[in-house]
C-alpha cells in the first residue's frame, strides 16, 4: 500500500526530466553572459503545458 500522498503525473515526470536535461546541458557561461532567462518570467508559465514552458525557455535562449 502506498503511503506517500505526493503523486506526479506522467506529463509532470516528463517535464521534470526534460528540464533537468535542459539545465544540465546549458553552460553556466552562456546563461550568465546572455541573461536570456531574464526575459522569461514566471507569469509566462501560468496555465501553460510543460512542452510550452520548454519551448518558451528554448526560444528565449535562441534570441541571444
């Protein structure tokens, strides 16, 4: 019997997995020198799907 009350849906698991890959594959130098993520605000992610969030982050990084 499962006693843990925290459950993560498959789509949330996929989002977390891709976010970890994105975070690990981004060089600290590129992120700190470009300030690309400064243009991506928390409000941009409200009511968005995980894929949309990743797309917005990716687009912000490509603008530099």
